[in-house]
C-alpha cells in the first residue's frame, strides 16, 4: 500500500470533445449555471425561492431584512461558485467571471472580523454560533465555501476568495481542537474535512490537514460531544426530526476508525469517507485506509443500487441494512451518488484498482445523470428505480418520490452538486503515476501530461457509452517508454486491444489492461470492449429483486417507461424465449441506443374486475422498449421500472 | 330492497361444538378474558401497563392519583366487559359474573351527576369536556360502554349498567343535535353510531336511533365542525400526528351519503359503515343503503388483502388508493378486519347475499385469527402478508410491523376486540327470515329457532375449515315446510347436496343453495364443498403481486414460514410442474391441514457474494411446506411469505 503515488490530472489539461459528454458540459455552462444563478437570486417563476444571495447581502450589511431558507442555505452559492470555477478553468468567460467576482464580493462582505462566515448565524442567531454543531451545519457550510475558493483560485489565480476562506479556516482552527480552551467538537454534517485537505493542497499549510484529521479522529469518541453541547445550550433543537438525534445518522456511533458498516445519512457518510481516503493518502495512514476499504466493500457488496445510488430509506435519507434495497421507497439521493464518486476517485489515487472506477462509472452514468433533465432545468433529488406516479401522490411511504423532476428545491443541494461534478468531469478520467497513464473513464477528448519530464499527449475517441470501441492516439516529442493502463470495466466480459492496428496481448492487473512499450508519435491503440445487452440479476439476498432482471448495456442501466410500453409495467415479463436488440435512435431522448424486444404482458381482455381469482395463465406477447435509466422522465410523466420480471 | 327482514339468532340459541372453533372460544373464556382482566389491572409482567381499572377508581373517588394511558383507555374495560357478557350468555359462570358486577360498580361510580362518564376528562381535564371531539374519543368511548352494557343486559338481565349508559346516552342526546343550543358536532372516531342502534334495540327508545342518524348525517357537512371547535378552543392539539387533521382520516371529507370510496383510518371507516347499514335497515333508508353498497364494493374490489385485512399504510392506519396493497409495509389492523365483519354481518341482515358472508369468512379465518396467538396470550395489531424480521428492526417503513405477537399494547384496542368477536361468533353463523334459515358460516353445533311459530332445531357437523363435507340434521316437532339456505362460498367451484343421503338439485340464489321442502324430524342434509388447493392470483392492477400466487384451501389462506422452509423465502418459486398436496397433521400448530410440495429455490452453492451478476439460472428443487396464514408466528420467529413467485 502507498507503494506508488497516483496523481489527478488538472482540469486545464483535459479537453472533452465527446458526443455524449460535451452536450452535458455545455448544458451546465449555458443552462444550468445561468439557471442556478437566477435561482439563487429568486428569479425562477413557479419554483421555491432560494434567498441565497439576499442572505449574503443582509449579512454583509448591504440590505436589511431577515434570513430565509435553511441553516445551510449559503452552500448553494458555494457549490454554484465551485461549478463556475471549473467552467472558467476550461473555458475562460469574462461575463461569468465578472458575475462570480461580484458574488465573491458579497461573500467577502459577509465575513466577520474574526473570520467567521455564515449568513444564518450572522443574521439570525449571532449569539448562538458553534452551539449546535449537530444540527446547524456551520462547519459544513464553511467546507463548501472552502471547496469553492480553492477551485476558483486554481481556475483564475485570483486569491480574494482564497484569503477569505483561509481567514475562516484559521478562525475554525483557533476554535476547534484537542487543546484546552478549544471546542472539542466536530461537524454534524461532514464536509469540512475534505475541504480542508483541498485547502492544504492549494496553500501547503499543514495546519489545515491536521485540523481535518482532528475532526475525523474526534468523531464518535467519548465523552460524546453532541450530548455535551446539547446540555450546554439547554437541549434546544433546530430541526424537529428525531433521526437527527440518532448517533448513526451522522456516523458518530463509533470512533471513525472502528466503523465497519456504512450507516446513517448517506451523503454525510460518503463525504466523510472521501476525507478519510484523502487523509489516509496524505498521512500514509494504513489503518484509516483499511477502514475506507472496509466501508467501501460494505457499500458495494451490500448497500448499492444497480444504478450506483445509495440510501435505502427517506427516513434520515439513509442507509438501512445489508441487502435492503427497495426499488420504490428508496431515497438514492443524487448528492449521495456524487459523494460516492468523490470517494471512489480518492481511492483511485491511492490504488489503481478498477473496482473504484467501475462504481464511479456506474454512479455517474446512471444516478448522477438521472439527477438532471435533458434540458438542464429540472432535477431529481430522489432517484427511485421504480415509479408508479399515483403511488407517489397517495402512498405516504412514497411521498418523497417524485414522478417528475422539480424546478428547484427549498433544500437545493442536488442541482448545484450535479453542476460542479459535471463541470469538473475531466478531472475524473485519468490519473498518472511515475510512468503510467491510467484511463478510468471513456470520454473522448485529449489529455496532456508529463511523465519523467516528457510531454505526452493522449487523444481518446469513441462513441461511448453507446459503443465499446475506443481509439487512442499517442503524441510524444520523442520515443518514450511508459504504460498505458486502460480500464476493462467490470461489466465487460471480452475485450481486444490493438496497437497500430495489430492485436496485442495485454496483461490485466487490478482491472486495467497494461500496454507497456516504447511509444512513438502517432501510435494508435484500439480497445474494443464487447458491449452486448446483459440481463443482470441481484444477489438472492436482495429480496426485492427475486425473479427479476435489470437490463444493462455497457455502463448504462436501462428501464421501461410507460411512454414506450403498456401502462401497467408490472404486468411485463421478459423471457429467455426472446432476444433483445440494441440500436441507435438519434431521434429519441437526445440520441440513445434503445433496446427492443418481445416480452409478455397480461391479456387484459381475459382479466376480470375481481381482486382475487384462481390462477390462470393469461399472457400475450408484447413488444417492449427500454431506454437508459438516466434519461427517464424526460417525456410525458408515467410509470418507470428498472427491475423486470423474468422467466 | 328491504323486501324481507333477516334476523340474527341470539347467542343463547346457538351452541358451538366444533373441533376448530371450540378451542378458540374456550381460549377466550379460560385464557384471554382472565389474562385481559389481569392486564386491565396492571398485573402482566413485562407488558405495558394499562391503568384502565385504576383510572375508573380514581374517577369514582375510590382512589387518588392521576390518569394514565390514552384518552380512550376506558374502552379496554368496555370491550372486555362486552366479551364477558357474551361468555355469560353462553355459559353462566358465577365467579366471573361477580367480577364483572364489580367492574360495573366501578363504572357506575365514575359516572357524574349529569350522566357524563369518561375517566380521562373527569380526572385530567374536567373543564375541557366535548371541546375536542376530533381527537379526544369521548363519543367513541361512550359507544364502547353502551355496546358492553347492552350485551351485559341481554346476557344477565341485570340492568345496572344499562341504566348507566341510558343516563350517559340521554346526556349525549341533550348535548348534541341540530337544535339550537346543542353542539352541532360528531365524533372523531366513529363508534357511538352503531352503539346507539344497539341501545335502541334493547330499550326501544327511538331517540337513540335518531341520535345515531344525527351523527351520521351531520358528519362532513359545512360549516366544518372540527374547524369550528378547533378555533373555539384556541387550536390546541391532543395528538401530534398531522394526519389527525386531514379530513379524510376520519371520513369527514364529504357528507356521508356522498362518500363513494373507502378512505382514511380503516377502523373508523368500517365502524361507521356498520352503523350506516344498521340505520339503512332500521329506517328503510334506500339512499344510505346504496352508499353502503358502493363503499363495500370499493373495499372488496380494490382495497382488500386476500387475508381479509384492510389499511394499506401505517400512516394514519389507513386506506390509501385503489389496488395499492403492499405486503410488507401494510397496516391491516386486526380491529379493522373485525369492523369489516361487523359491516358484512349488518349487510347480511339487509340482504342475504353471499358476498357479505364470503368476506366475513375471509376476514375471520385469516386476519382475525392471526391477531391472537394459539395460546391466547399475545396479539398482532398489524397483520403483514410478508415479514422479514431484520427489516422490521431496521427499515423505518416497516417499524410498525412486528415479527412476533406482543403481550399487550399501550393502545390495546385489538386484544379485547378479538375476545368480544370470538366470544360472540355464534351470532354470525345464521340468520333467519319468515321461513328460511340461512347458514353463513360452517361451524359445528346446534341452533334453535322459531319459524312461523314452529320450533326448529338445526344440528351442524363438520371438520371445517379442513374438510368441506358438512352434515346437518333437522329437528322439528311436526312436519314443516321451510327453506334451508346454505352458503356456497365464493372460493368453491363445485359442490353437491344430498338430503337423506340422496343427491338433490338445488337452486343457487345470491350465493346460497336453497333446499325448500317439507322437513321431517331427523332429516339430514349433506353439503359437500369441493376444497382443492387453489393457487390464487391478484388482479394485475395490484402491482405488488405481479407474477405471484397465494395458496388457498377452503377459506384458509396459506403462507410459508421460515420454520418449515429455507431461510430466504423470496428465493422460493412455485411451479406448474409440481403439484401441491394437503394433509392433516395433528401435531402441528394445534392440528392443521398442511400443504406440501416441490418448488424451486436458488442454488446458493452457485451464487457468489457479488451484489449484481449477469443472469444465470441457478435453481434447484426444494420441498416446501405451507401453513394457514392465521397460525403464523406461533413457533420460532422468522420470515413469513404469503404471495409466492410462480412460474
């Protein structure tokens, strides 16, 4: 472990020119970022108002008025600012840089002399700062601002917002820690831990890394801090929800290093695991790395939806227990899948193991993309695998499930989270070590890196995810020996590699095909990943999916929508008698590979209106059509089904 | 409609001597009634204390102290007293009559001068009487006491408790009504409506019937009473639950006669429908009868579990919407099925139509019996059709589902409700009209009736529900022409009738086989109901049961239990390749017909620990065993499954 160092490639060095992804990135730039800016300024009709920038204006003394929104409302602006930073890093844009600079002015003005920065407490409860860490998200809010600041500094070189967050981080460092006189607490919603690592990376200031480590190691220890602060403030509560007071909800049930199961609020969990992976890497902390691996394995072998989402219940937006994966009452928050990607990406920088990239890809292509509509203007917070719209309206246990994406949310964590991830997706494609380039995601474009002092360009070209044929071209100034490591996805059972159009034998290590040779300029590599339609089954311990299959092709999970099929999707059975076929349809859902075939449905003509009857087979063949899960809900609203009965 | 009058046969005239039922009746007499008396007096170890009799002692000035328990705690004593009344009606018992008389003394002492009687308000909020009808169950509590009193009077002829409730009813009559100066309100939990009809039947006092009708017809009208009273008391609340303030929760969303769908709290609904049926019958109210039929049909064609339970959600213990019948998150309260039986029984007295008796039988043999353990000492409030014990502990949407019966409940409506129904089951077997005897339930024993002045005895003998062969013997003093109408259950597809051992042709009307003849003493009838194992399917609109069957034999729904099968029941598939066989096993669960056969399960040896895999058939044959649903959970605790996959 820690035998090698794997580096991320900075966003500036990655260019995306990809049929599938360029559309999304452009959507974030041209629609989502402007749209979200309007939302932050309460300019979206028929949507819940955000009040976010207004709160900053009031806190900064520019406006008068009262605070509106959640206690963590500031983070919507931070996540938006982070997204715009990534945009500016890729495509400089004066107009938006000016708007971002104005937003930064607002933020700077809202900072207090001490360094403290949080509009809720500044406006509404100035005397109650740091008194309710369990519920009030102050450190979480600080963390998102720090993330935004480091991104903005890296993109533009301007340090105004960086100075603001350093002052804030210094204030936090003076306030929290094991030393006497400091608060021995930690955050109720993890986030600052990973943000402080980023701040350390940008500033080189080791105090920030140590503070992050303090927060991780103080968590869940005895005496139990959240009870101490509760008692001290007279047991007041900010939220009514009782789950807030369950220890596993915010992963304080055990000291972090003793945790072996993913529990509680899913976003909190994966944000923390991401920071733990960061710290393990920076500190070469073997024990913490083992904890990360144990938690990772618990998620992916027992608590992960096939769409890469996590959080089986809306109660606390949380994990439940092993193999409990209901399809229609789940939470599967978009943000939680984004956090899972953060976790995976950090693990990849410790160990180049395709399991991390596989799950990163699964979450990205399915749940994260499902989180946003094809027009970039509406969002899912919750990502069910099965939807019966009438039940969402009338069944209390499905009330959190929406059959249509929403324009904005009172608690709007997901839309700007999608924006910041997709705007920075270039940073997730490659990592490099001393003389290896790892390709984790198949996204067309170009990357420029330096290996042992040699400049190397790698051009990637494919129709992924619709096709498994991926072409690479190497650009070197002079012949150079190094390895290209190409991920062979877990879903792929057969692949071929050609170099300069000649088949080559490659060795597979931890899920990567290694091609080590003296590369010459314009050498080409063709990787072909066989991408047949696969019918997937769940582990039999997942009771919900007994007797059912999910359709997968490449990284894409497919689903049935009412728009393409019969109204009652539960009547459909797929059968081994019939083959499914895949074909590209440029006119459907911005251009997709659709999957068609024959299945069975109930012959309604033979059914009667009784609720219960003696069994009789009354099925008839029916043509079925499946579309990528991530695209569902972009047409008329209706039912959706991912796990389909099979015989 | 109302062309005939159908009379109930009084409990005294029915003797039960039945292998199956005598055990239950005896259990109520010898275990449940004494046990519940101990519970009412806080004498059950490890069970939630009731405080019920103590509250009466305090209200009556006999003890000092404060009120404990729910606002409707008094009803536990009332339902117990009703059960004991039925017991005394069948089997006089000095010891228990003395205890009951002492309980009646307690109740009498707790009554106030005005007639008011409710220990909660008397002890705890004497100034707040009748100010929160929506939440505080005062009329509901009065109703249960009235029911108990009429039963006790009929059983013993003693009128002390009858006088108490007449005084209470008179007080309510003076307090409520459309007349100026009276409260224009009605109860938040229906019950008094059906109780007042019983009081009318016993006393002949028409004011009680009119008061019942007032409550029904005032309900749901504008101006909306519950809002008026809310405003008047300054919007205080008794319960925190928000559903309490939804109009459909207590069926006040529309005037009663305009209601067409069963909505809201299931027990409230069916208690109200029962009163409506009573009133329709007594008042010859055609419109109200049509409303009853519409609501009945909505339940049985769209909202009924195959086990005869109702209430698809724990949120408000309520109906949800058509065809929403989840098996593992449902409520299916024991009391709601008891209420459905009340409703059915009343409809049978208006129209002898086997649909009512069919559903009465379904609810009785499955959910009601499931409500109590075989030893009579523990109870289910919630009756799921599928249980995964780990999920009951860890999944928030299943927290209300218990994998084992409980000893007692803080809100203990179900145990004494089961007791009073089973103690009076004799009254549900027969109805008579001018010269017809209808047999609705097949329970061995004897009934004595008078038709047109002739005394007739009918002896019934069978091994029902395990066998469909039912023998009758007629006893007449002289030859007499009349009809025996024997229900041909909806589940029965083939039957034969013999009179004096010779096959006869019978006409079937509304589900009853009519045998009209000059009966002579000792004439015999043999009804054979073919009772094969049936695999049942649900209407395809019930999404939860797609591709699944339930096993039924006669009136009994069967289930799989972990105790008899593999641990993960969801891995089991039944198949048309294999037959199931039924055989009596005297050593299992107090003696049952068990069902055995072959199915398939997953070959675990071939499964791996991955969460998702490409589909491959890896099944192996397995011997399965099913037991009657009502008996589940009487051995070691484990999984249970009613709807089983089928291919």
